[in-house]
């Protein structure tokens, strides 16, 4: 089944945008594209439903999905710029430092969502799990092409 031209054009433009930002691996590109689209869809739908008082769980699921998208994005950018085999173990301290900083920012987001925003923990975890499922399915599908 062929995608409508508007959807196909959106996917092509999003792929080009990711390519210009250094995401050029043929299996990682669709993974990040699909995660970005799912995060945007959940955040926009959740924001629209939460404004009149409905469906704040969708917004928190979108926040969890967006957090996982950001983590995948940063890891992909790091490994696509320099691999561990190029410099051996010399880049490992940099990788650990970046991972630690990402963990601190991620913990801050989780704190803001759960404590300040009083989000449902299950909705937030559902967004995290959904992002993992989308990432794995996208990777498997891209590997079969």
C-alpha cells in the first residue's frame, strides 16, 4: 500500500532534516523519524485533550516517549560522529560523562513530570515502553529492507 503524497512528502522532508543533522545510518534514520512522529503526535494530542480537562494521560505518555526519543537521538548522534573503534577506549570517558549528564537531565524531567506535574506514573511509563517498542519495530523493519 502506497502512502498518500502528503504523508510521503512529510516523511521525506523529515528524513532530510535528520540527515542534515548527522543521522545518516539507514537503520537509525527511520527509527528516529518514527520516534519523533510518535512523540509529536502524543504530545499534540495530549496537549489538545488536556487543555479542556480530558486525557492528561496521553500528554504524560507523550512526555515519556519524548524523553526516550531524546535519549536515542543523543546516543545516535554520538556514535554516528565517532565510533569506539576509531580511538579505542579514549572516547569512553566522554561517553560516560555524556551518559551521566543525560541521566541527570532525564531524572530532572521525571521529577518534574511526576512530582510537579502530578502525572500518572503508569501513563509516563507507558510512553517510555511505547518508545522502546517503536524503536525496536523500526529497527527490525529497516533491517529487512
